């Protein structure tokens, strides 16, 4: 049980770091170059990021928190369930409803960098904050095991 909770913590930490890194360094770095080069670089990143390591962290975070919640006793279980909910809504749903469609529009050439960058980064930062909140909730849950 404790090992699963630690895996859940690591997954949430990795996801938080991924989103944080994009908002704090990748996007500002791309904004510092010409828009056509930034678009090309982001298209490449969006293709390369789709790999098993991303899916493990992205899908694994809410699933691991949910499973840990089911296996944990009170008072820890509600914290893991809350982490699963925050991760699902703040990471998965935001990604599926906003960031991926914007990525697709950038890839198709129907969205310019100036329209893409600020909005994408704002929602990515929301994902980072939600992931960090999930990480904190998992940490609190660990104290109740």
C-alpha cells in the first residue's frame, strides 16, 4: 500500500514538473524566437511528447490516486480521491478540451503563434497548478497511512 502511494506521489510530481517546465521555460523560450520557428518547434514537441513515458505519467497520476484511495483506509482515502479528482479535471480534462485542440489547430496551420502561445500557456499553467494541488493532496494522504 505504501509503495503504491509513493508511486502515486512520484507520478504527480513528474506531471507537475512537466507542466511547470513548459510554462516557465519552454514557452518563454519559444516566444523569444521568430513565430514561424516557434510554431515549427512546438509542432515537433507536440509530436515527440506523445510517447509511453507521457502516457504513464499523464494517465497514471489520476488512476494511481484513485486505486490508492480505494485501497487506503480513513483518514488517507479521501485525500487520494481528491487528488484523483483534481488531476482528472485540472490535467486530463483541460488537456483534452483545450490544449490538445489548440495543438491540433497549430499543427493544421489554422492558429497563429500569437493567438496560440498566450492562451496555451495560461491553460498549461492551470494544469501545473492543478497537478501541484494533486501532489499536495497525495502528500497529505501519505501522512494518513
